[in-house]
C-alpha cells in the first residue's frame, strides 16, 4: 500500500502537523483544537467551485449523518481565498469548515502542494483521517474518483475507534 503513496510526505502513524487557518467566515481554526472534540478528516482539494471539487465536497456533506454519528469532524482545505470558500460553502450548504491556505503553507506541511506547468501552484486531492492523538490513521488519494474520499476516510476512522 505504501508504494502508491510514496509521493506523500506524510503517511499512516505520522503525527499530523498542527496549523491554524481561517475558515470561510474568517474564523481561525486550529487542528489541535478540532482534535480535542474528536477525530478529524482533513481533505485537501485543488479549487473551490470546480466540478471535481464540488463532487468531492458534496459527498462529504451528504455523509454528514454518518460522520456525526461517529463523532468525526470534516474539514476541507484549498488555496482559495476566504471569500471564494464562503461562496463555495454557501452555494452548496456545507455544514463543515472550508479553510483558506492561499500561500500553501499547510499544503506544504502535509506534502500535497504541487507545481503545475508554467510554475503555477495547486493542491493534490488527498484526504487524511486523523485520530484524537494527532496521528494519521489513513491517507486517501484519488485525483479522479472524488466520491471515494469521504467513505474511505469515515471507514478508516471508525475502524480505529473503540465500540461503545
């Protein structure tokens, strides 16, 4: 399994780097604060309002009940501005934070920053399931199948949680 993720600087059991970024309303969100309330599924996406990213983000929205029942928080991150994240969230009724990382600082820390032809920057489509101890439980990568990220991340997090 590791061979498919060699380009990712972070993998299972690595400590997820803590960070603070503003959400779509400008509210600062810190990973360590979010983890105090339960596991976090952190998904990086290339561009708000694009077709593929909309499909992925809507899948996270559509599984809200399952994530809530499992006590898992969803958080999206892209290079988009706060204003574009707000437009994206409002248009599709997202009930989770979308964080703005325009300088790709968090994307770099997680190994998902990439350079496109002609030097422009983008973000790889990767999802990190993170346990309350800050350790990465799983990394989901698929640039083309946007609908597998939410379900696989939820499954990874719920497999590692003790049953009540």
